[in-house]
C-alpha cells in the first residue's frame, strides 16, 4: 500500500516549499489510493514551537490537504509527533549499540573543531577520526564516571558508494569516502534527524519519501541506517528547489513566502494550490488553470522536474485573479463578509448595499485584500486625496470653479442614478466648452479620494446624493485652501 508523509519541523511558518511538498504527497497518495500522513518532527527542542505546529496544521487545513493520520486525529502508527516517540528511538539505539553498528563517542566539541580545522588547513575532506570507535567497556565506564555525556555515532564503511534510486533524479551515487561515522544521538540523549526519520518512516510503513531536494544529501546517511538495521528503504523522490526571480535564495523581500502570508494578503487557497503544483511540475499540456480534480487526473512524479523552479508573484497574482473572476458576486461577498464585520462596515450598511459594492469593485483587485481596499471609500470617510491627483485637479486656474459646478450638479440632478448623472455632467461640459473629463476627473477625486475607480457615475449612485455633496464640499474647502480661495 502506498503510504506517504509530510513531516515538517514546527520551527516557523509553513513555507510555500513545504506546502508544495505536502501537496505532492497528498496527490500521490490519493492517485494511488494510499494514505497521506502528517508527522511533526520536533526533536530540535531549542527551535520547535507549539504555535508554529498549530500554524502548520491550520495552513494545511486551509489549503484543503486533509491528512489520513496525524497528531490531531491519531492513527495506527502513532504518536505522530517525534518528541513523544523517545521510547521507540531508544530501542533502535540499543539495538544498534548491541549489534556493534554504533558506538559512544566522548570527543569534545573542541576536539572535533580542532580536527575540522586541521583538515581544512590540509585542504582535505573532514572525516571523524574514529578515536572512540574501539574503546573498551572499561574505558567507556571510566569516561562516564567522569560525568562526560557522549554522543552515539553510526559506523559507516570507509569505501564503496551508496546509490540512491530517485524517482525524479534517477540514479545518484554518493562516495562513502566523503562521509564519516555520523552522530545519531546527541549528548542530551535525543536522536538526530536522520535516526528519527528513518525510525519513523520504517515504523509507520512509509512506502515513498517525497521531499525537498535539500534532503538529498541526507539520504546516503539514512540508507546506511536502513542497512545497519536490516530494514528495506522506501522509494525516494526529491523535488526541485524554489529559487527567487533572480535565481537566488527565496526570501521575504521577494514577496509572500508562507501560506499564512498568502492567506492574510487575500489569496484564495485553490489559486495557491494551482500555483504550487506548477512549481517544478508540468501536465505536459500547457495548462495553467488546474483544479484539484485536474491535478488528481494528471499528476505523476515522473513529470516533476529536477531543475529548480523559479518563484513568480506575478504568476500567482494572475492565477488568483482568474479564480476570483470565477466566483459569483454572492460567493465573493461571503468571503469578504468577515472583513466587513471586522471593519464595522456590515452593521452600518445593509447586505444589499455591500453586495452592490462588491459587484461594482470586484475587478479592481487580484486579491481579496486589494478588493477590500478598493471599496474602502464606500464606507469610510477619507482624510486625504491622491497627491498627484490633488495637484492636477484641485490646483491651478479654474479648478475651484469646476468643483463648485460639480457640487451644483450633484445638488440639482433630479434623478440621482448613473444614467442621469452621466447625462447632466456631459451636457454641462458641453455648455462650458470643455471636455467631459475636465469635470469627471475632479469629481472622481472629490467623492473617492482616488484617481482610479470603477465608473464614476455608478460610484456616485451607490454613494448617494448626500454623501457625494458632502464630499464635494470637502473638496471645495481643500481646493480653496491650497489655491488661495476663501
């Protein structure tokens, strides 16, 4: 049976690289009628955080990547949190020590550092000297009596190669001459990553390990552990790195990099999943828009690329805009309603009004956050005007007079709807011998504070006569102040 796992370390937010790994595991499990397991690798006690663990579970749930076994729902192979599995690791460690496959090492960090510096000076690859490999039991007991706290090292062959058969990368060889007897238990008694992950993957019957490329270098060590314990390794697949647009390391300066950030900035989960699946994978059909159903139909690890994927926020924005466009006005309003309530908009305005605003403004943003910001002037009084717009439309000869005309039109238009407002504005401009834009642009700035909105006359109709007049009066006062009018 196919059993795969996503095993994040709860040391920070769920990064998009981790989310992509989770997605690939989820798809592979579902395509093969297998199980998708969530496991928290929290043996790094100095960095693991309870709130980070909760954030990872929340982020995966928001994306819709439901796991079949995990720390919150249990399963037949738990616990699914490494810090709760120390008794399991202890048995494995004892077995390796008893079989002579591992040994206690009492070398101090200072001694190890001295060895590393010596190797660096000689420009040779550092390998642990093996000073503690052949200690007698009497020597070990003597060192323990001195209060020394040893680590445990695995014995690794000095020659030969380890071959990793990777589903994505093919056959990858690692020379044992470049490795050494690596640590599997730290001096505080806690297992290292490599021992814990091998133990957990074996005991949880993981069939395929699908993970980030950065773990490829750990794989030969893990295979040494599998061999020492007489266990069959799973199949491995290491997905490509995600690089920044300049093909460097991805960081916050390139935009949102965590699931939580994308969520807070108003991206849709289905759009983010669509973007993630395309980072290092292709359907082969030049398809950009892929629902989860599409992914389940088309996904395979064989179509994943070994080459690095390049992060593009522009592509993410485009995808999100496509998914927003597919939503009905009612569905979009439902998504925005909680933010309306948080800002105090819903209690002050009827749902019908809010729905009309959503329908009018929805095309002004590619994220939910941008749409919310695009509609703020429908609810909140603004205290500032777009500076470039104010300089262009509220200053200079005739600006104050045009604002006075705009206020008069707002007061005297008999039927306050978009069609009639447009008719009287254009008629007034014609009678004044000016282009309609000479009234439309300052009117837009006056009622919204902005130079870009949906159709001005539709905006005015929604705002209503009273608010439009009040805002025109404020614009007159503002223009009078900066233009020298009183």
